[in-house]
């Protein structure tokens, strides 16, 4: 009888282990990160979602001919600007404030959130440097589904995606602003829709809309030096890594490197001085991280990380800088402000055409040779 009990217990344990393995690994061997509680057990579940697959990154990089950022003009250009570069200042100029904190909630969709946040800051930089566009929030669900299915072929079981797949989707297809498009209601983030798109892909009627707004260039960023050059030139970075952090910011706004997160965030600022580092914009809402935010009054949704830690994250190989998003042309409104027919409220400037998309990463600290690239004498450090 005792032997039978031991045998039954062994079978139960083996079955549980087998079920855990089958539920946690994809058919191709990719690990699908599951939502985890990060550090505080009385807080809501924090979802991750980055799938570490170096082979998939190489396939995308080779197929798309994505270059390393170190090979771009922007990386090689001389720089004599300040050490502190805060791209959220472009958001303040373009929209009047910081962009709202994003929250992926319980879905492992961080790759789409980190990619969307990087592109949203890129759109703000373009507007702040003269593009006749208006800012629109982006639908993360579209990037999530497109990266997993249109690019990845639906090979990941469970939540999660790969940074390279998201980079390939936004350059091959594009992005979609929040709004209602026929039967597709994308006016606000929806977890069920995110998982639906992640399983079935982007609906066919949305793909033509995405292709109206592609990101013209993506470049692989694999070091702190490349990241710093990208931010200095106004190109935000989506960083994917397994590096975890504490949730409490210290007196300088830094979170301590701690633990393991299979996660993607957006790098939207850098600082120099005695404690250089990068600002990582997270996707867990405004209250996940606590403590002082550091210089520049950045978003409450992020934190500063030491440059050596960021360098280690980038060397995992699946981080991407974005350039030349085809944005949303400013609209000429046909009504009057405050009922005064003498005062027209216009978002469109007469005689100013939308920013012409040019391939590549130019230095924004020189006078451009192409008149459509960026206005003359523009510094993307302070707006």
C-alpha cells in the first residue's frame, strides 16, 4: 500500500511538471514569459512579454538589411551638445505635456508597448523640429498582433513577442493611431483585443491603414555608445532584455538593477555628469515605480538606470532605434475658436508640407543636405 502511494505521488508530480513545461514553452522551443509579481506581493500582477530568440533577431536583421546604429551617419557625427538629453521635452512642445503613462496590464505585450512608446516620442520629436503633423496615441494591440502573426507566423504559444519582429512590422507595415475604424474600436487599450490580435493577427481591414504610416528606418542598438548617440539625435530606442530592477527610485531617480525581467521598455532620455544613465519608460502605469524622478521632470511611469547596466541590456542584441515615422498630417480645421470669426484655430500651417520620409539616420547636429530632412539649425536636445 505504501509503495502504491509513493508511485501515485510520483505520477502526480510528473504530470504537473509535464503540464508546466508544455504550458510554458512554445513548440519551437521559445519561452513565453508569463505575468509575474515584481517585488511587492500586495500590488497587481506585472506582465512581461519579451521572448529571447537570437536566431529570430538574426533572421530579421539579415532579411531587412537593418544596420547597426554604429554604422549610421548619426553615430559618426561630432557632438558638442549638452550631456543631458530629454526627448520628453519634445512631447511637451508637441502636445503641451508628457505623454500619458501606458499600462499593458495582464498581457505579456511589453514589446509592443516599448516599441509604440519609442515611436510616439519619435513623432513628437518630428513635430517639435518642424513637421506639420499632429500627435496621435498609437494602438499597441496592432504592433503586438502584427509582430507575432504577420511577422512571426504565430509560432509563439502564450503571451510575448520579439523586439526584432516588432521592428520589422512597423517598418514593413506601419502603425495605427487610436480611433474607431469600422467595426474595429481602437479608441482605448483592451486586453482581450490585444490577445485576439496576438493570436489571429491584425485584421485585414486594418493592414492598409497601418501601411499609410510606416516607420522608414530601424537600426539595431547594441551598446551604450550607440544608444547615447541615438538619443542625442532624437531617435528613441526600444530596449529588450532580461535585466530586472527594484521598484523604488533612489534620491537621483535611479532604480537598482535586481532580478530578472523578460521585458521591453523605451529609452527616451540620457544624462551625463557624475552618474550617467538612461531613462527607461515602463508600461506598468503611473504608480509602479515610486520615489524621486530625477532631472527633467520625466514620466512617473519610468526610472533612470546606470549606463553600465543599460550597456549590458543592449548587448543582449534585441534593441532598436527608430527613425522617420510617417506621421499624421495636421488637419486644417474649418471652425472658429471662441466664436470669433477673426481668430481661426489652425493645426495646419499654410504652405508647409508634411515631413518627407527619408531613409536612414542623419545627424541632427549639422545642416542637412536634403531640404526635406529637418529644419536648419535644430537642436533636438532642448525644444
